[in-house]
């Protein structure tokens, strides 16, 4: 009986000790169990976000580069700059791009030297068609003389072209010298008259209308102007064309 009681006591003590050694469950056990997973998820989320951001940046950079390449392919060259715009102006100055009337020779009535209007590219050129018998032409040429003297500019060239294809160089030179017109005078060839009429109309072959025009330094020309201009009007036109 005594042994039985001792055994019961010992067994009770063992059970008590065993019960005390078990981990106690708390209300945070579920959260504790979730924390490793959540921690891993946060890290993975940050990594994933960084990867996505890097990939997006790389894609955007590639897209911008590709867009620039596409623009260059479509246009044949990058966006045109101010210098390249100037190249277009220079292209006009090439002989192949000039009208035929600028490339046909004119013979200086005084010297016999042959030049073309294209040879004067880079300068402002005043051209007037005229005839030795035309009184309106004489008045206009007098105004040209006054404007020329006032301008005193070597970058502006004056050319008088006689539409009298049968007049001699000597006769035209005498006309210019007697009037005191000391600039370039030339007799037009029939071919030149045809090209001028094609470019400016038949009025350019009618001296009493005092037809005249201006060639700009880049080789382009103004429209045909008719009527007698005053020296002041001539100066203004030439300065505007000169730029």
C-alpha cells in the first residue's frame, strides 16, 4: 500500500513536469508563423520591383534610341540644322540648278569679254533689258546711274542687256559711253531672249516698259518689275535683295 502511494506520487510528479515543459500557445502564434513568409514576400517584392524598374528603364532607353533611329531612317538624315539649311541655299547656287538664262554667255560690248550671269553668283545683280532707241530706257538708266553712285557698293553689279540682237557691240558701247553709263552693257543673243521670255514673260522683250529684275546673292531672282523706278526705289529694292 505504501509502495503504491509512492508510485502514484512519482507518476503525478512526472506528468506535472511533462505538462510544464510543453510550449505554451499564444495569440501571436499565427502571426509568428506568417512572419517568415511575409518577410520573404516583402524581400521578393522589392527585388521584383527593382527588376521591373530596371527592365522598364532599359526598355524606355531602347525605345528612345530606336525612335531616333527610326526618324533618321524615315528622313534619310537627322533633323535638319541651321547649317544644313544653308546647304540647300548653296545647292541653288550650283550651275546645274540655275535657269538657262543665267548660264548663257553675254559679251561685254566694250571689252569683248564673255561672262554669264551665273559667274556673278554671290553678288546682288540688277538686270535691265533696254534698246538704244528707247527714251524710257534712257530715263531709267539715268536713275540707275544715280542709285549706283549713291550705293557705291562693289557687291552690287549692274547689267544692261540690249534686246536689239542685230546691234553691234561697237554701237552699244558708243551709246553707253556717250550717256556716261559706265557699267556692263551687252547685246542679247536670240537664245538668251527666248530663255528670258520663258522665265519672265514676253514683257521683258518690250523696252518701253523698262523691264528689270534683281538676282539675289544665292542665285534666285525677283519677279519682273516694270515702270520707271526712282533712284530711292532702286536703292531700296537692291538693299532688300542684298539682305
